[in-house]
């Protein structure tokens, strides 16, 4: 049983490694997106889970597997939500040299977390890309403030845009 299970784990790990390699090639050609980050993170999580399965269940300590799996899941969730992934996506795409053009439209559809990175990338963008990013900055600066939707990302985006355009800060407004 143990030998067959270990063989099966190895084959599943090989399939995951192949999928990760294909995703890395796809990312190198077309750029980094949120979905690609999540896919790579899920693949890494699966490898960790398989390793933990091999280290616990295949060694006769199956009762330890559930706790380790939950802990590994917690590490995965924290690892995806603590860092600013959208800023990292902007930096990775702007800094990368790839055969295809930079998809600036996609970058402007990211949340307010990406706005400071987009503003920092403006000097390295071409005229058309710069106009697209400036339109996103204008939307961030012009958005009315409401206490029900206020958050740190929105505040940073607005103030980055305000600093870029040197305009007055938006006033708080209660929407009814």
C-alpha cells in the first residue's frame, strides 16, 4: 500500500509540476494576472499538501494529516491576502520584456491596490498607455468619498492620483 501510494503521489506531483511549468511559460509570454497568481499558488499549495500527506499518512500518522492540512490552508490564505498582489502584478508586467505588448487595459481594471504602482510606472509607458493609466487615475481622484465604502486602498489610490494631478482632495459626501 505504501509503495503504491508513494508512486501515485509522485505521479500527481509530476502532473502538478508540468502544469506549473506551462503556467510559467504562459505568464512569460502573456503577462501576470490575478488568475495566474492564484493558479500558481494553488499548485504550490497542492504540492505542500501532497508532501504533508506523504510525511504523515504514509508514515502511519494519519491523525496528524487534518491539522497540518488546515494549517497549510491557513498559510495559503494569508500568503495570498497579506501582500499587495495587484501592485506586484503591475510591477511584474511593466518590468518584463516579452514579445507581446503590455496589456495596460487589464492593469487599469485591477482594484485600487494597483493605482500607486500604476502611477509609478507612468514614466516608462508609451503615450497611448499613459493616457489609459491617467484616465484610471482620474477616476480614482474623482470618486466621491463615503464612510460606508472607505478603506485604506481607496485612500491611497485617491491620494496617489491627487498627488499626480495636483488637485484638491475629494470631500466627504453622504449618499442617500
